[in-house]
C-alpha cells in the first residue's frame, strides 16, 4: 500500500475546510495513518519545497506556508499518490476541474488550499521532513 503526504495549507485551515477535506479522502477509501496541526518552520518549509528553490515565487511560498498552522497528514491506500493528486486537481485553480478540492474551494494559485506529494519518492522525503516514524499508525 502506498503512502502520501497531504497538507491542508494555512488558508484551508483558516477557512475551516479541514473536516470537509479529510472527509473526501476517507469517503474515497484512503486511510489517515498520521495527522497533526502544526506551524512548520522555515527550514521545514524550504526542505518541503526544495524543488522550487530557484523559482521567483519560492520566498512568498515559504512565507505563506509558515504563516500559520497547517494540517499535515499521511494517507495510505492503493495508488494513494495518484488518486489523491487527481482528487486535489490542478495547482492553478483556474484550471482545476469542478469536483476536485482546488476546483471546489480555491481561486488563487498561491492560496490553493492543499498539497499532495507528486510521487512515492517525494512522499517518502516529505513525510520524513514532518513526521517521526512513531507518529505513523499503520
Ligand atoms: O502543489 P502542486 O504540486 O500541485 O504544484 P507545484 O507546481 O509543485 O507548486 C507548488 C506550490 O507552489 C503550488 O501549490 C502553489 O501554492 C505555489 N505556486 C505559486 O505560488 N506560484 C506559482 N507560479 C506556482 C506555484
Ligand atoms: Mg508540486
């Protein structure tokens, strides 16, 4: 069974979308195996978004993701990475299909409510950045 890291970003938490978003993953049949509310450090945020470190939006992105509490969770299931990315929708909410989380809840590229790992290797790295092994209940 595959694992993936989901973040409900600070905008999603501030808008009280946490319950609705978790409900969608549970409804789909994916299992939450780790869950916490935390404010990530600048170092954790920079590590999480390392692939974007040379992008012009990187500093704003790190500033935003550290601006308040987010919900971090590990979900597990068959093809969890691909299934959850399809549920999340395109990063640009203008292109995100209705029925996806971003397509239903987001209108701005930076404030797009949620993150999901883009591969099993990214998931492993991103989970290790935010969780200790004993925090996962498998
Ligand atoms: O989040 P996802 O993997 O779908 O998209 P990404 O292309 O890996 O970008 C990561 C995050 O950076 C996005 O979710 C946006 O929040 C942010 N971003 C941004 O603020 N401005 C951009 N031009 C592109 C991405
Ligand atoms: Mg990405």
